[in-house]
C-alpha cells in the first residue's frame, strides 16, 4: 500500500485512508467491470456454441468431454464484470463507514478537549 493508492499504514499498523483518492480508485474498478462487459460480450457472441467443435468420431468425443467445462467457463466469464462492480460498491460503502467513524472519533476528541 502506498500514498498513490489512497491508503497508507502509519507506525501503529493503523490504516489511514484518503477518501478522495480511494473514491477515485473505486470508480476505476467499476469502470473496469464495464470495460470487461463491453469487451467480453462481442467475444462471447462470436464463439461457436458448446458441443459444436469438430465432426466425426473425434469431434463427438471432444464435444462430450468439453461441454461441461465450456459452459462453466462461459458462466464464470459472465460473472467477472459483476465481481468488479461489487468490489467497487463494497469499497464505496467502506469509504462511507470510514468517514462516519472518523467524524465520530473527531467529535469524541473535541468533547475530551473541551
């Protein structure tokens, strides 16, 4: 972790977050999910359907053995963009929680000092 990624560790293993930079990073992560969607969908549409590779005895055997993994890979690939969107959404919620707890701690300190 470094100052460039919006998070740094100080001497007491306490995480210090720059909410502005971290928010920007969450926007980048979400945009990456959108980029993956727009890139994967045309590729997926151009792929031959499962079980359609090859002909003859060898093709039939290949298709029987690969139809399950083919479907699994396609389903997993479909879920990757949403994973990025979910990470971004969770990160955004953590930023809000960080800011709320930071404000709470600041209020506590102000009360102690007054």
